[in-house]
C-alpha cells in the first residue's frame, strides 16, 4: 500500500517542482539579474537593443553560469511536466523496490542533465552569434535577420523525419521503458533511461526551444506558450497532428518578419 501511494505521489511532486520553477522564473525576470535570463531577443535586437542587452563589465564565466542556471530552471518549468507520463509508468514499474524513490530521482536527474548540456551548447552558439553580430555591420543594425532565420529553421524542422521519429519515442513512454529497462544495475540504468529519453526529447523539441532565443528568454508569456505546445505535441492523443500546422505557422511568421523589415533594410 505504501509503494502504491509512493508512485502516485511522483506526478504531484513534478507538478510542485514545476510550479516552484515558474515562480522562480517570475521572480528572476523582475530582479536586477533578469538580464542574465533574457539572453536572446533577436527579434527585438538592433543597435540600441544590443547596447541595452550588453552585460556591464562582468567576466564571461559568471554570466555564463547564471545563464545556464536560468536555463536549468526554465527546463524544469517547461520540459519536466512533459515527462510526467514516463515518470508515472516508471514509478509503477519500480514501486516494489525499496529504492524506488532513488531510481525515480536518478531518472529525472539524467533527463535534466541532458537538457542542461543542451543549454550549455546553445549558450555557446548564442555567444558566437552575438560576437558575429558585433563584427558585422549589417547584423549589428539588423539582429531581426537572425531571429527570422531561427523561426524559419524551427518551422522547417517540424516536417523532418527526425522530428517525427523522436516525437514517437516521447509519445510512447510504455514502449520506451519496455525496450530499455532491464532492471539490472538499477541505479545506472535509471540514470541512463533519463539521459536516453532526454536525447529523444531534444531531438523533437530542440528547434522549438531555440525560439526562446528569438523572442527573448525573459518572456514568461512565450515560455508558457512554447511549453504548452511541446506538452501538447508529446502527450495529447492528437498532439502529433499539431506538428505540421505549427511548422506552417512558423514559416509564415518568419516570412512576415522579413517582409516587415525588408523595406527598412532597403533604405
């Protein structure tokens, strides 16, 4: 009976953890350190935007650590709820084990570790783009072009075979666990399960997550909207049918961004 109650408690624990992450993000965006979270905003970036977004006089390491920390909190808020079905099934599978809570924690840690690594890579690429924008006069005054490119890439990826292959793995957690859980070396396997599922999750969601760099990572509204889209794609019965319309909408949005600015660029 205690084991049964334990596995039912984990989805509630994820919901509570995600809620705390959202509250932390809300407080962070209103604090003096909000600039370390809003590390993007290419659709609002121009010469003045670039000056305002610059980190005043700080070393590279501290802003990077704060940014990655913000990315981790954002991942807990946006992505962790999308794996609730996986966690619930794994909790039932391991409910009879005395260390079931440890195994579940390792599963979640493995998942978050992969997304944190992705955040580090994304941060490096974003820094490189900012450096490129600083060295190129066109991009210095027209950061919107990078934002439009990010939106276009996200839209095109919605039609790729990789997107649908990884999305299918995320949408069938029972099949995923049946193929990958053997029970031996339980702690190591639990962490590896989290890592493997995180890789599939990145495989289907990386392009949508990069939209945060286009709209600005300090926008709670965009975080909520993008998180809802990914949760729907992965967990709703009709979620897979959302991918193509979303891709079309993003491609149109990218074209609209270009159309909005091209007259000004020509001048």
